C-alpha cells in the first residue's frame, strides 16, 4: 500500500500510474465505460438514459474540450474529480461535485474501478484523495450514496469516517395488485403542481436539508416549468401517463401527508411516492398506500415501483404486505471534515 500511495501525486496530462485530475474531453469515454461496468445492475431507466448521454458526449471530444475551456466552472461542477491511470489507461474514477454555493457541502459519486484492478487499494486511494481535495476547497461535509448490500464499499466508507444518515428504498411489484379498495381518508384532496413548494417543505421535514442535497431528492416536485407542465398535459391527453397529486393539509394549509402517483396508460411502470410529516406516519402511511393501489385499479396492470425513505417503515411494511419486493436500498452516508 505504501508504494501505491507514493504514486498518487497527480501531474495533469503526464501520469502513467496513479491519480490525476479528471480531464473532460480525454476521460469521458473511459469513465462512462467504468460506470457502466460498475453500476449496470443498479441503474434505473433515468440512470441508463443519463449514461447513454454520457457516452454520447464521450464521442464529442473536440467540442467538449472547447466547451471545457470556455465554461470551465459549469463543466467542472458536473464532471469534476479524479481518475486512476495504469500504463496511461484509465482504470478507476471518483467524481467530486460541489453541492452548494459556499462550498461547504460536497458529493462524492461514481467510485468505480475496473474489475481486473480491484483489491489493490485503488478505490481507497481515490477516496482519500477526493476527501483531501474537498478539505482543501473548504468543504465541511462530504456525502455519498452506496447500496446497502455492498458490504465492501460500505466498509471502506465507514473506515474513512462516513456514517449512514438516510437512504431510499426502491420496491417493485410485477403487476398492479387486484381488488384493492380505497380507504376513507378525511381531508385528502388533489393539489396543484404550483403547490410544489408545499410538497418540498414536507419532503425536507423528513431529512435534514444537507442530506437531501446529496440523496437524489426529487427536484421534480418543486413547482414545474411551463415546459414540464405542457409535457405533463400532453401525456395526459394522449393517454400516456396521468399524474395524481393528493395531500392532507393542516389548518394553515401546510401538507401533513402527500402522495404522487404516476399512472401509466402506455407500457411502462407506474410510480408511487408518498410522504408524511414527522409523527404522522402511523396514522397516514398505510392508508395512503392502499389509496394509491386502489387508484391504479382503473389502469393497465403494469409493474408498480415505489421509492420511499428508509424512515418510512409503515409504508414499506404496507407495500410488502401487498407483495412488493425490495429491489435495492440506497444509503446516504455523510462524513464530517471539520
């Protein structure tokens, strides 16, 4: 390990063995390949689409290099990080992204090593280098995500000082359960996309804002753009997808609980998400699960996917009782660098 650490001082453009900064026009294609190899079984439809776009960008090396010179800050905000090189070939990667403007919170992602080079300490060296870089940039918190069943990666991150602070459980059933009746939920009523800020407040109540920043919290639930609204309207008109938004409010109009159901008319997956204000889970989560499944009775029996915070234990148990299986649980881990 000592020899490996000695080789981790980057010299941009000249490193043949060890760590150097990620170079956008040069490294995009090999890094996309590494990500595909490392996370092929973990990516959902959105993730696979993002990977396809990444690969496409990799074929535009000249243009990317030009854009990188003219819009450096924007591109490094998305693609910054470091790679591990062996004989001039990229075999490891870590992405480092700033999460807020002051630069106190950072996200580490895409920690990937080519299979034939695993077990040599490359991932640890990349992680240590990334954390050192974040400290140098004034970062106080580093966040990352890891599958709950990835014991090797979790062990590495824990040894580096990361702790589990949240997570998302992805559950799925192969077809809509039959004969589900909607329970009475007094006060449950539709809400407008323009009230996305109220839903965002509810989501933020379940996890600290600094955790949500790096956990893939759904930005789709903030008030949508005109383009997004038009797309949603068109999907509804042609029968492709209908979005049902339901909420329970307190006397001040604040959401106590909410459900967003994306019901597909065309082949695909129905999507179910719900949230409850802290302390109200036992009262509302199971009824909202039943309400959502009952609403799907009028749609094709496509598969249903639900994504819930690992803290939503009542809702997870309710879904499992209807036959949902855990696809995977993605944990959010945090490391204090102060």
